C-alpha cells in the first residue's frame, strides 16, 4: 500500500510522485478522490498534498524515476500456488531504476515490500549489471520494511513503532535513516545489513503465524479434552510472560500466510528443515477444513446434511472492516461447503453486494439460512442472531470460529451452537 | 517447592504443617535453618512463623493430614525416559487424603503440582473409591497451579500474577478462592472446571516451549543466512505484537521441558497429532547437539579436534544462580563432548566444587582450557575471558550459546568466537 506512505512523505515536505499501474486509480487520486476510504487520515492528507502541489500520481514509472532522487518500492510480494515467492514486481522496478540511473548517475532504491532475506543483495547485483554503475559509490539500496496493519496504516507509518532500516553502505544508511526520522515519531532502528532488515519483517510475520497456529492446535486439543480454549487462554495470559494468541479459522491477508514461505523456501538451499515453522503453516492452512467439519457436525445435530442446506458465512475478509480477502480462510470454507452441496451466502459489510457477486459469491440479503458460520468477528451478527431477524428466524445452527458468542445466550435463543476450541 | 507456600500461608495466620519425605530437611527446617537460601524472603518468613508457632515440619504425612482441613500437594510431576508422565507422587497423597478422610469426613484436597489435564478428575474417582465418600458433599478437590519462577517464588506467590483456581464444586471453589485471596495481592481467577485450571498451567509452559523453539529455529536459519539472530530479534520485538524469545542451547528445568508431553501423551487417546508442539519439543531437545557441533567447528578453526581438548562448560543449571539442573542442556553437551574424547570442566557458581564433583563433573578451578562454551548467562565469565586469567590464558575458542558476548571484543582478546544464531 504505497499511497499512504507517499502522502505522509508529501505532507512532510517532499515532492512525491506516486506510481501505479492502474490508470483509473491514478486518475481518481489526481482528482482528489480517496481510493482507500477505509484508511483513517488518507482523505485529509490527500486533499492537503494535492493542494500544496507536493504530490501527483502517474502511471509513467520510467518518467517518475527519472525525476526522483529516491525511489521507494512498495509493490505486493506473494507466493504462487506452489508457495514459491513471486518477486517480479520488485525486480522489474529495480530494472527501471537501473535504466534511469544511467542518466542520473545517482539515486537510492528503497525496498519497503517484504521480501525473502537475501533479495536486496540480488537487487544490487541486478542494478549493477544493468546500469554498469557501482553500489555504495554511484547508487545505494536500502530496505525499510513496511510495518503497518490494514485500517491503521497512517498511524503505523508515523507513530506506532520505530522504522527498521538496513542499507548497502553507511552513507545510504545515514540518508535513509534521516528521511524516515522526519516522518516517524518513534524514530529509526538501523540494523547491520540489508539481509538483517529483511529478516526483521519476515521474523515478525513468522512469530504471528506460529503463535496463531499454536492457539489453533490448543483449540483442537481443547475440543477433544472437553474444555473451552478461550477461557483457558484468557487465564493463562494473566501471566505477563504468556501471549497465547486467539484461535480461528486460519490466517488470511497478504502477509502472515505468505512470509513463512520466504524462509521455508530456503530449506533445500541450506540443507536444513524448519519443521516448526512448516508445521505451524500446515496447521493454519488446514484450519478452514476443521471449521467445515464443525459445520457438518452442527448440521448433523439437527439431522441435516450439508447437501441442500443453506449456510451463511459471516466475513469474507480475515479482519472486520478490511477489504482484503486474499488467502482468507472463508474462501476455503465456502469452496468446501459448496462441494458438499451447501447453498452458501456471504455477509461482509466491508463489501457491497455488487462487489461480492462480482467475485462469484452470493450476497446475503436476509434470505433464510439453516446455519450461520462466524469466520470474522463481526459483532453485529450477534444482535441479528439474538433478534432472529429475517432469514435467521429459522436458523438452527451457529458455528462460531472466532469465539465471540456466548453459548448460553445462543442456546436460549434456540440455536445449536458449536464453538471452535470448545466442547463445553 | 512447597516450603515457600507453606511459610506464606503460616505468615498469613494459618496453622501449617509442612510435610516432606526428607528427614534431614525436616530437621533443619524445624531448627530454623533455611534449606532454600537462594529464594529471597524465605529466611525471614521461616524464623517468623517458627517463632509465632504457626508452622512446623514433619515427615509424618498421615498424621499431618489427619489434623488438616486443607491439604495442598506440591510434589514434582515429571516424565520418565519415554516421556510418559509420572504422577505417583500426587496420587499417593490423594490415597493418604482418602484414608484420613474416612475419619475426618470433611476436607479439601488442593493440587498445586502441574498435572496433565484430566488428572484431578481421576484423583476424585480415586478418593471416592478409597474413602467411600462423595465429592462435593463430603470432600472437595481444587486445582490451583503453582505459577512461580525459581529465584522469586515468594514474590510470585504473593503478588506477581493472579492465582488460577478450578474446583470440583462451587462450594470448594469459593473456599479455595477465599484462601488464596488472603495471600495473593493480585487476586484469584476462577475457571469453570478442574480440567480448565490444569490446562491453564500446561498452556503457559507450552507457549514458552514453542516460542523458545521458534527462536532456536530462527537462530539456525540466521547461521545459514549469514546474519545475527540477536540483532534481528531485538529489532523485530520493537513492535508490540512481537515477542520472539531468546535462542539458547535448549530448555532446562523441571517445567517447560516436561509439560508439552502432558498434551503430546494424549495424541493416541484423542486420535489427533499435535505436530507443532511436538516439533517445538524436538527442536529444543536437539539444540544441545547443535551447540556440540558449534564446539567442533570452533576447535576445528584452530586445528584442534575435540578428542584431547579441554573444554570449559559455563553453567550447569539452565538459569544463573538457580540450583536446578534437571533436563539442563549442559548435561547433553557434556556427555556428547566427553564421548568425543573432550576433557570437560564445569563452571557454575550456584554449586560448590564438592557438589559438582559428587554429581560426577570436574569442577573448574582455573585449569587451562582450549575452549569455553557459554550455556548459561554468567556474565562474570566475560570479565575472566577478557582478562585472560588463569586457565583462560591459552584458551583459543569461545562458543557463546546465549548471545552474551561481543564478537569484536573477544576477537580483540584473541579468541575465535562462534555465536549461536550468528555467522557475522
């Protein structure tokens, strides 16, 4: 997400050119229309920096780079269906940078995208080869990994945590450190190498993935044992050395489900196995199927099969209010339940019905459903469930994969309730 | 460790009888001699409660239980060499409780020992069977898991964290809650069942085990990648959602290396696998052998084999100042290096030389050594290393498995230095 960062830099006084490949988006931004309405602060910053002339958007990357001292790349980095990292975006910008460098003979290339550790060293080699110039002398490369969360990006850029910076050479490090210090109130932590900076961001993601997986494994244990994992986790975390995460239907978004593969992918090269990280990933990848089993179990209680039942999935995206459903557990849950013959409706207020339908989902407009599956913590569904409004009048089963319901309350309202991580 | 808890209860006004099977220990305690000098506060409490007559120690458990309304069991629970939980201690006290219950026809049995979830339910069955009495009517069972760390037990009992309590019935829960509220400033968190209370403590231990294993896996990755894991972890943890632990030579003590097996042991019974928890345990169990490889590598750098080299192991216990070396990584490291023909010396100020020698270790009295292996963070060794005193005059290699050394400094002092998790 480059726009918020571009706006923050422009607001701090820099002349910023924002580059995107989406022509329509660029047109809207230049007209002052906020394409990220879900990000607080973007609206205000956008109109300010368009007014003071510090910011413009363009689709012409080559031209933009020609006129820039600094290039910041914040394109998505993903893995393909075989979980191999796809870094073409970053490398193609490095190639354009190298091209423009021949004329400018000076410049710094800053990677904000999260990349597998070692990538920036490859980028240096590529730029040197394509431009014929030397790193540390003619140009610099820095890694300053994005540390933001959807829905609070401006805040995270400017004041939530220190910025991490690693660079190709001491001079570049000084310059890039200075630049981020102007926009981040929490300052900058410099690390000793580009690779170390890359590892920082990947480690952060892996910590979360492993700990969500641990919570999920404990949830499955709790179901078998006959206790409520949510109660136990809350009690355990009353001790300050304990930070057990919340279980759920899996891990979504373009970060946490991706970054572990940036390390796992090096297993063959290094001749070692990262079993813990791999098993954590497997646990999170398979959680949606565990939730599907809970749905089957729940419907079975009221003597219904999935085949022919109508089921409401609450939450397409992995977090409420966030319009980012990449790798979202709901996708696997919906696909599996459809394969079993379920009629699936989706409720997610972050999208309108037209958008959901364009993505191939049936938008819930209050139709009758047999079961409700809570994948994302949209608390408003609890109210609808309790009031038994619309199509919830005849619903018999609630599967809660986020631990937001109170079993007693829903039982009183007449539902069979199945809670992930609980068999109380 | 029942003594600190006994003293705290006695100090709060209860009449407490402390039971131990060690006759000599009981004799010393009754004479006011502190058998836990490493625990702050025990000294003072012991003399106070002996003076005011609220406390005495005995080896006669049966007699003690006959005269008690409440029985608190805090015997060690371990796993055998096949990692099967050994709970004989707890169950034999439950049997004695049942025996005395026949006369008293009233009483509460509180388990403070950490036990596999489900154990207290088995204890209830045993007591009912042996006594012919009924839980919830004639007697109660509670689980109030010990939440203490060696070296700060009194503080942890009285004010570090809330106490967790689960019980067999509401009345027992109320009574036990009230009792712990009198000694714990942070209050009591009650949970809905005995099994939930058991799970709380086991989950806390597993969280730590998994996260230490993750740090260790990241350390091995860092070595391969050519970065310093300590630097990266510090930078990553500057973000408040990230709590990556510190790598090391493994996990020691009688808690964290044990509790994961309390869950893993149920895999067959439940028909599921807890792969993440298992892989974490494996990672920590094998870390000592990774350190052995670092020692081999370090000596190899100065053209020496382990065979015939003399090696100083810094730290027998897993934590400095703690006299608890059960499952300590040093034990595996020492055994392996001995098998390779190394001459091993041990430095651990928590033990005197006589104690170390009684355990079969060669105590370091300043003899010449070729290599120094830092397993436990005894910072005083850094001073000795820098001053090159005594037998360190000719040492050539330092292996730092706790990340406490500065590579530059030790290189300047003339050592080859190998740091776990670092190839910088």
